[in-house]
C-alpha cells in the first residue's frame, strides 16, 4: 500500500508527500509475488499514479511500486528492468514527466511489455515534452503509451489487466465485469437525462 498524506506548502497548495511504503507487508501477508510493477521517476508523481495503483487493486492486483529515475538513478533503473522478469513481474508501468525517458529506458532492458504514462510537470511544456519522449520510441523497442495524467494512469492499469487476462480466466472475468459495470453506469446516466 502506498501511504500518502497531504501537506500544505507555503503557497497554500496541497502537495502529495510520500508517507510510507507498506508494500512488503501486504506481500508477506498474501504470500503473492507482484505481477505488475508501477515505476515513477519522482515522488511528485505519486499523486497521479495512485489512481493507477488503486485501479489495479480493484482487480485484486497488488503492484510493486518503485521510484526510479532514468537520469538520476540510471544504474538502479537498469538493474530493476533486467531483474523484473526473474522476480515474477509480467508487466511494467512507467510514469515520468518532462524528458520522460523512464519507460523507454526500462523497455530497452527487458523483454516484458512496458506501458508508459506521460505526466505533466510543474515546469516544462505542459506534458507535451513527456508525451513525445514516451511515444517516440525507435523501431524494435516499443512502449505502449497512454494519455497524459490520471486518465492515462488508470488506462495503464486496465491495459496491464488485459495483458494478464490473456492467461488468467479469473482476471478475464473481472475485466468483463468491469466493462459491464462501465456500460451500466453510462446507460443509467443516459436514462436519468430523459426523466
């Protein structure tokens, strides 16, 4: 579990602050190895990527969550990517802003599918820099790039579930139920308009 708390900054703006990681405790209780890794370039990305983690949990998937930077911790990022498959990871979700090379750097070091989530940073080009850095991969090193921000983070989780559901009938059923629930919600909203 990612524990976050809100702290007021001098500007009065709320900032997500890393409070604690209790992932290993959940894993010790469940005894399951994580199938999905959610990797972020900075703890400032936690506010957006929490929606990815929560979406995975709705499908019963407890991900491994890491903070690794393609630029500030390149050796650690490389080591993680090269060891992810042996650790039981099946899908990697990588999120970063600005010169968002994290997803591509990880994809270059693993055979696992990598899903990229470009993030909007406080400085930079409003997320366009991250989007282009994530989506413009050279041939032979693909990154499945999602939309920017929380919608992309949630879709990254759903895509990871779709990949895993190819070989997991229980997960496939959860995915089908999720889709039915989405359809039902839209139909109910449509019916409410005509009342």
